């Protein structure tokens, strides 16, 4: 007799309003929630680092000390989607080449390297959501390269 394990959609969300500590708070929340869901190891570390980059971008470039940042996390059968929302719709992700000695400009490239997939949804008057997908199984983490 075999048993099928049904995948369950799990969701979680939070709103961050205190921007002086929101990046640290976001990292802690994401790590705690993934642990509750049974995730561990590198994938958790990847999602925490991605969270840090995306929330930092939202706080520095979009909120500028005002407003709020929202986190949305969904997990379904080992596929995790993280979204970071902010109220600005006029700041698309820009391709920037980091300068050799500058600290900034590497975050989105890092997100690209760690995520299975990512993108931005922008809606005039409704802000933007930067989203990423990370797969629990590291062997399936990177999409195949086109030949």
C-alpha cells in the first residue's frame, strides 16, 4: 500500500513599519517562518540573504524612512515564493555595474544568483512587488542554460 502525501499551500505575511530595524526584523521573521515549515540549511540561508537585499532596497530607495514594507511568503511542495512590497511604483530594478570599491550595486545580482526565478510586478497607485522563487531541492535550484 502506498500513501500519497498531499502538498499544502502555506502562506505567511508581515508588515514592517519601523525602518531603522526592518531589515534585521525581516531576516528573523523569514528564518523563523521557514523553520516552522520544516525548511533548513542552505535554502533558508539563501532566502534570508535575499530578504535582506530586497528589504534593504525597499527601505533605502522606496520608503526613505516613511511608509511601510510588506513581506509575503508562500510555500507549496518545496517551492517557496517571497515577495517584498513597497508603495513606490516608479523605481524599476536597474542594471547597475558595481564599481570596484563601492559597497552598493551588487544586491540584485546576488538575488539573481541565489533564486530559481525572480521579477517585479509594478502597478501604478498600488506600489510594486519584487518576488523570488527558491526551491527546497538544491539539485533543481538553477534553471537549465539555453544552448
